[in-house]
């Protein structure tokens, strides 16, 4: 279905932004997780498009990695 496909694309794009920003700041997934007070697995899930950060964590992402989505 087109809507489902588009949603998956959006999630993947957000994951790519998170990964790119993390790498630009020269942070490992573990370091980023510590800064955001989440698990490394959570960072991995975001970067791989398996889940999305909630609103609170989106704000923290912006302050830690300087990204918006």
C-alpha cells in the first residue's frame, strides 16, 4: 500500500539523519545513547528505521546532535 510505503520511507530518512548527525559529531552509538539516556539498542533501532524517538527524545536529539525531523 502506498501510504505504508511512504511511512516506511519517512522512518528510514529520519534514521539516516540520526546516524549522519551522530557520525558528524564523531559519536559511537553507545556515546550517543549515554548523552540521550537511552540504550545503544534504541539508537540502533532508530538508525535502522525499526522505531522512532518520541517527542521528548526528538527534542533531546535536536539539542545533542543538532537535528530536527
